[in-house]
């Protein structure tokens, strides 16, 4: 919107929340637990992604746990955090080895999709 003669214009940005989903996963102490996250390689190609603690913010991942360059893991907080699925096939589910009660809480998966505000975001509430 532009206000003639004032030199002032207003730009409105609408952030789409499509691509955001949430679910609860139950796990047991000292057992492995997998937090699901998948994306369509057909639609988006092989792309970067990250998992963090808490809901995914507007950009990146909070409290980064693990991230990939699309082909392989390039950053990991602990060896207890693994991506055991076929990364290049779009399975970026997070497996936590030997889960503990302290692992309970919200986790966010963010898959980078080209364009403004197109990233696929998925929130998982883990109960151990």
C-alpha cells in the first residue's frame, strides 16, 4: 500500500502456517524411540533439514540436535541422536537411543523448502 504524496509505503507480509503439523510419541526409559519426519523428495528434491528442541522457530532450529546437508549428517549434539532412515528418500525421522525421562518434551523438525516461508515444519511431543 502506498500513501500518495507522503513517501510512505506499507508492506504486509503474511506468514503461512501450512506445512506445520504436531503429534505425540510415547517412549519407554532405556528403549530407542523414533520421532517421525518425512518430506517428498519428488516435490522438493533432496534438501537440508534440522531437528531441535522446542517448536521450530521462523528460521532454523532452536537448540539444535542434528542437521543434514541433504545427503548426510553434518552436525550432531550426541551419538544418542541418529537419523536412521534413508535421508535421500526423504525419511529424516529422529531416533533417540536409550531414551530417558529427561528427553521428554517438544522437538521440531524443519525441512528447507526453496522460497520464502515454504519450509516444512513438524512438531513432536515426546513422552518418556
